[in-house]
C-alpha cells in the first residue's frame, strides 16, 4: 500500500511540474519585428496574420498557390543575424511543395512571381512556434531572404 501511495505521489508531482507555456507571443513577436525594422532602417508591410514582408522585386505576374511546388534560393536567420539555413552556397535552388513549409512561407511566397525577391519577417506562430529546431530556439522570430526561381 505504501508503494502505491509513493508511486501516486510521484505521478502527481510530475504532472504538476509539466506546465504548458500559455504565453501569447503575438505582441512579443510584433515588438521584436518592429524593433528589428527600426534598427535596420527597413520598412515592411504586414498582413492580418502578423507576417511582415518586403517585396524587393515582384517578379512575374503569375504567383504560386498553396498547391504549387516552389523552387527558391533562400537564407534564413534570426534577428541576431544567426544563419540557421540557406541554399545559396549549394549553387542549386531548393524545391518544396508550398503546402509542406511553415505558414509564413505559405503566405509570403504567394506574393511574388518567378524572379521575384521577398524578405519575410515571420512571427513564431507562423514559424515553428514553441518547437525548437536545430539552431532555432523555440518561439523565435525568423527572417528569410527568398528568391523565387520557379514554381510548378
């Protein structure tokens, strides 16, 4: 009986220590992005989802949709300039089904055509949210410089 009480107590203690992060990162990310824009002298547009973007070159008149595969060259980095991924060094663009990438890319890449260039400032909710990925800490604002090579 004592063993059951001990096991039950340990179970309750472990459950109590597993608190879910319920922080609303939307306003935090917005401030981080706006501070970054101010510090770098950039002006961006924002969407209703919280995505900030700068269309540097609009590219062709036709744009991909969520069902397209996109072929892009890109660099992804944090607001402190830490590069976590890029395709430029390989000399080959990367190709992805648009539906399989983060929500920030799904939304942002539909804004440009072939030979277009966009900078995306992605709040954590449109990136990896509370999940850390490699060099990307949980709840990180992500920045991408993206050149659209082609879409299918």
